[in-house]
């Protein structure tokens, strides 16, 4: 094996070196492209998460406003219920504090 390496033509060695250099450049280019692709994927995932959070926030806000409006409507229909409920809550707090 060592004898066959010693008999190699210098032109063959130069060709092998050139091929290795080309291979190194190709691998470096491939690594760069993979890095760019993963960066773009992370950006799109971040944007999708941000959009999802914004949609959830708007849904929560709509539900809160709807619930608040419903509560106001019911309280305006039954003001006696509000007074009675407030009285009971005050009574429970008073009994709890003065024991």
C-alpha cells in the first residue's frame, strides 16, 4: 500500500487536492444554506405564534366584553337581586371577621 502511494503521479495528487478543496467549499455552502433555511423556519414559526397569541387575545377580550354586557343587562333587570346579593356578601364577611 505504501509502495502504491509512493508511485502516485504528482498530477494525481494535485487533482485529489483540488477535489478536496471543492468538496470543502461544497460542504461549507451546504452548511450555510442549512443555517439560512433554519433561520427562516424559526422566523415563520415565531410569526405564527405571535399571530395565534394575538387572535387568542382578541377572543378573550370579546368574551370579556360580552360577559360584562350580559352582567350589566341582568343587573339592570333585577336590581333587587344585586342589593340582596350585596347584603349577603357583607353579612358573610362581617360574621367571618368578628368571630
